[in-house]
């Protein structure tokens, strides 16, 4: 495991934006560049929006952060148009994974994950349409939280319309995730468990080194966590791919006709998404309903469901163009965008010191309880530890 300092940081544009009465020790927050910040262009990591006019108003999430006393310190790099899982971006630069610089930082909220892992921010904001907070969090060895769908308002987020996308935080501790959620949602109140939660393990398949990093520490605690099944899990993964394809094509498909400068991977994915038929979308919507019912049924018996965050360790940067290495990464993440359930990921390490992690899925609306379960897990299973960053404490705003 390398500890080389990153050569391309997570933050693309350094800022210093805060309310006039913002305290000196306010949390430093980095924001993904698909959320509007008044006075700055929202480029979505794409050369197609290099000449975008500055936003006239803050996105709702940004406004809430400022009202809560946070200091915005930068806009982060991202996978172009938030339509990819590697974080590789030929136009804006690929932020370097601070702890594993030879591996992908994850996407699409790559820069937000890197900014937190490198100590450039106390917490960062990303968006998650198919695993885009949770996957880069594990790639970079930090915590990522996807709230219940609709919990955080999306006004000022791009694309504007999505039935999957959730705004959420990255941090190095559950306590900071909860602090971020309190800033984003005034109704969020941290909870404390009064008894051990009822947890179930979803029957899944994964590489042995990943499985050992998760199962062995849990078994060592002697917890009773029975296996359960979600028969529609793989269908929900495919349905999520269809829905995100159609919705992304609806938002950005016009860029193909205008010959806008797009990365090769994005151009090909958009072109394919434009061909998704209505029959496929109708099937996907049917799976959405049935799968959501399946998950709700399990969560009527248990407080939360556990899965591996990723079925394999994150691929090397040299493997980022290989679909066989990249597409399976969100196998256990994407289905819960389709169903809208909140999910949090906790990082750990394989025996070889590579990134791995656990996903915990909770009931819709029970976001605070889910965070409390994650905190309980970190406190009772020693392997889920977040090392303190050696990154810089402060940033200088660019001229």
C-alpha cells in the first residue's frame, strides 16, 4: 500500500465561501461540480460546459450548508457528466487516490472522495445515482452515505431531473457524516441505539479476499446475522442501468447532435443510452416496484441489511477502460438507488492492505437510525477503522 502524495487533488477550484458570522473552526466542505454555487459555472466535469455562465443562485444543498455555518472550500473534480464509475476524466484531470495512487478513485464523485481522504476537506458533498458516493468512498478508504431518495432537495443539481439521484456526504467518521446530514437536513437528528440492531446478511458472491475482510471480523464478534435473499437483486441492477441511461440521455443527449467536446467513453455511453427502447424502461419500472417491495419486506424483519460494498477490490487505473473490471463494482450498490433505500458504506482493508468495505442498507426515512447502526458497527468491530489523514489542513483560494 502506497502513501504517495496525490499529484492531482480532489478539489478543482479552490474557494472560500461562508456566511459573515461563520466561526473560524467551521467545517471545511468541498462540493461536487454538478451542484450550483452562485457566481461560478457548473461544468459537470465536461469540456462541453467549459464556457457555462456562472450560476445565479446556490443549489439548495449549498445554501443549507452555508446557513448551518459551514465554509465551502472548493468544487471537486468528477467523472464527466456524472456518467461513469472510474473517476477517470481526460478533460479535467483524474484526481489521484491518496492511499492507492495506482488504483481508480471511483466515480462519479471522485474528487469529493479524494478531497476527504487527502484532508482537503472535513466532509464533502457528492451525488449518488448508481453508487457514485458509496463506490468512490470505498476506493479511497472513507465513509460514504446515500440518504433516502428525496430526503435532500435537488434544486440546483445537474441533471435537474432524476428518479435515482441522491445528494449525500463523505467523511472520515460517522460522527462527521451525521454533522453533515444535520447541515443538509434540518430534520435530521442523530440517534443512539438502546440495543444491538437486528442485522441480516444478504447472500452474495465476491472475491475471497473481500469476503475475508468482512465476514471474519463479524464472525469474531459472535453476532447473530442470518443470511437472507433478494431474488430480484440482479434484475434491479440491470433495471437501474436502464433508468439511469434513459434519464441521462434525456438530460445530455442533445450534446451528441451539437458535436460538443465529449470524452470518448461518455460519447459512446450516451449514444447507446439514446437507443434504449420504451419497452426496456417499462420493464425496469416494473422491477423497481417489485424489488422495492422485496427490500421493504426484509426490513420489516430486520433493522438493516448488510452486503459487501464492492465484490472485488477497485481495479488499477490501467484497467479502468475494461468493462469487465468496472461494471461489476456497483452490483450491490445500484439496486438500492432503484429502490430508494438509504445506504452507508464503511471501509476496511483486505489482508493485502487493499480497499474493501461493508454496505449497510436501512429503512426509507430511517437515515438517523442507519447512521447509528454504522456507528455501533465501527465501535464494536475493530477492523472498521478510518486512519487520520496526513493531507493539508487548509486550502488557498485561487485568484
